[in-house]
C-alpha cells in the first residue's frame, strides 16, 4: 500500500484550506450583495412600472427593486425602457423617475442631494430645499415642483412649475422663477418664460381609472396670446403615434384613454407669428383591478376532523397596482366588534384557529400609490363539527351579503359554471419566476377542470390540459406569440357530466416573440412587458 508523503499531505492541506477560504469569501460576498449595507434608510419606492434596479454604495452589483422596498443612503437607482418609478424620501421629497434615468441619492445634514446622470426626473419638495448636481452644474431647488431632463452629457433642461431654483454653472449663477425654464449647455445658460402653464395632468401623474370612467381631464393657462391652440396626446415622446390632435374651444378638454403611458403638449402661433410649443408631459392611465375571491368558495361548509380545527386557505386575485392586502374575517356581516384582520404581502393566507360557526370574509388593497382601495364582495363560509359528506348539504339558496347593498351584490352561479376568472381583459402579469398565474373560482362537486388557451386571431387551440385544482402557473411560453388570447375553463363533474364552459381574455405584449424561448431566457420587466435581452 502506498502512503502519502509529507509533501503530498502539505499540498492537500493547502488545497483544502484554499477551497474553504474562497468558499467562505464567496458566501460572504453573495450575502453582502443580497443584504445590502448598513447605510441609513432614506426613503421608499412607492410606485414602480417595469424595470427598476439599485446599486448599493461601494458595490458593483445591480439588484432589482420592488414596490414598497426601502432605499438606503448613497444608493444609485436606474430605470429602463418603458419604466417609471416614484421615490418618497423621509423628509417628504418626492422624486419621479422617467424611463432610462439614473440618479445617485445622498442625504447630508438632512438635505437631499441628487446626482443626476441622465434621463428625466421630477422633484417635488414640500418642506426642505433639494440640491441637484450634474457634471459641473449645481441646482439648489427651494420648496416647489421641478422637472429636469438630460439627454446628453453637456445639456440640462430645467422647468420650474412652482418655487425658485438657483443655478450654478462653473461659477456663473442665475435664478429661475416659477413658470420659467432654463436650458444649460457647455457654453451658455438661457432662461425663458413658459408660453403655457400646463396644469393637469401633472408630469408623471398616475391616473387610476375604473371601468367606464376613463376620461382624462386636461387643463392649462396661456401666458401669451395664441392663435389656434392645439392639444396633442400621443403614445410616444416624438408624437409620431397621435391618439388625439384637437383644437379646444376653452382652456380645458376631456379625452377618453385606454390604460397605458401617454405624452401631451400644447402648440400654437403667437401674435408675432412665432410658433410656441409647450413642454412635453408624461402621464400614466392605470386600470384598477377588481378584487376577486377564489377560496373558500361561496357558502362553503368545512368540517372538523377528529375534533381538530380545520386549516382554512384563503386566496384572491392579485392586484397590479398595490401589493399589500387586508384580509378580514368576522362572525357578522357588518364586521363590527372583535374580528380577525391581517395585513399581507401576498394574495393567499391560511388560518387554523377558527371555531365552529358561520364566518364572513372580505379582502381590500392598502394603496400606497395614490389609487383608491379595491374592495372585494363579502363571502360566507361555515365550520361544522364532523366530516362534511356532500355539497348537497349546503344551502343552495343562501344569499351572500356584500359591502354595499344591491349595487355590489355577488351573483349566484350554478355549481357547474365558473364565473370569477383572472386574468380577464388584462395584459398578463408575469411573475418573477417566469409564469402567468391563472386562477378561477373553485366549485364543489368538480373532479377536474379542462383548461384551454386559444389564439384569438386564428381561433386555434394552442394549449390544453386537465387540472385537479383551480389555478395554474403557466410556463409554456413556446405556444404564445405577441397578441391576444382567450382561455377557457370547463368543469368536469364527479358524475361524469361536463359543466358549462367559461372564457376570459388576456394579451401578451412583447418586444421579441416568445416562440422557441425557454423560461430562463425571458427577462421580466413588468406586468406589461416581456422581452429578451
């Protein structure tokens, strides 16, 4: 038998030591990147659309940012194409980031300092002054509302909607008052009065609409006499895709708009024949999603087993705007007196301590982005002693109370027809794990659900499967292209009969076709955009 020599053992020990050392260093660096740093928290992301990332101080790794995530001092934040974000600092300063923007945040002596490297931002500071720097240019902004844009390294544009700003460019200082703009380049600084005061919607405004109430109100003032003023609304910044181009008879106009991102501007000729053009403002029309309840189903009767209290699984539809929910459970329909209330970050929760009796439950969103709360209807379920044999033991005529009498009443459906389906008439929400979550109402007496997807353009079936649950996380992206699709659910009853089919619609929007892509090749930027690098 051959034994290792002393020299061999030394080399082996050295190799093992190096492997352990580098393994530890890798683990430390990985966890350091995940946990961030010990810098002070200075604000929070309260709204996000599409891609948003941050880089911690003294680190080179970019990490995805999500809504309601706190920001730390000396973080660098960036957005991507078709992205928007809103940051609220602890002193109340609001920073709105347009697409392809990059800022470095540094709070010193309670004064926010923004290093603006590119893109477009809006700063609203209701309390304190805010300092902004870009290359060798410095802007001190008093309380007010400011819009800044930087499309090249040497050019910086400033619009003062309200307040007063002091500019300093290589020792040359000037003041910019309300309703004025400043254009700063490498060799000059020009200040001019705005021909129009654009009042509503403000720049980067998020307009939350409900079905049937999608009219956007535009208002403005003119600072100079304008002949034949024109209002233009476009889907892109160069106004090549106009939604409307009208000549209003007054200083206001209403336009019905579908959910999406829009730009608006005003133009017209002044008395001396000069063409005057306003600044370009961007706003978002965001559709609020109704809250759909999935389980427990209507009038569910849940039995106890061997004297043990059952675990009740609650689930409901996701909301694209707000990511916090409030689940309430009570023993009376008015939710008065003592009742359970949970604030949650996900659209499901389980409760295991409910005694026998009849319960009412509902879900609402907790908006942090300016939207109105979305409210679900109220559902009833009952916990009874012993095993529940069949669904026939339930009362088929039991009425279900609602948050508002009459106008918010949930319709009674047959046990063989699905009604609540999500997504429905929506751009699909693709989660970070590269899946489209399909959910529908759970029905009693159903053995399986037949799930199908159809291409709306060709009416051809592109996918089908049978499921034993009322949800599916869809990852078969190779069957989907950009466009509109419908999906169908057919309950297959335990007695062998087929229930009534129900359908809903969804749209896939992509900058690159999804065919022949694997899930790990897909980068998710938002609920509305899917594309491959």
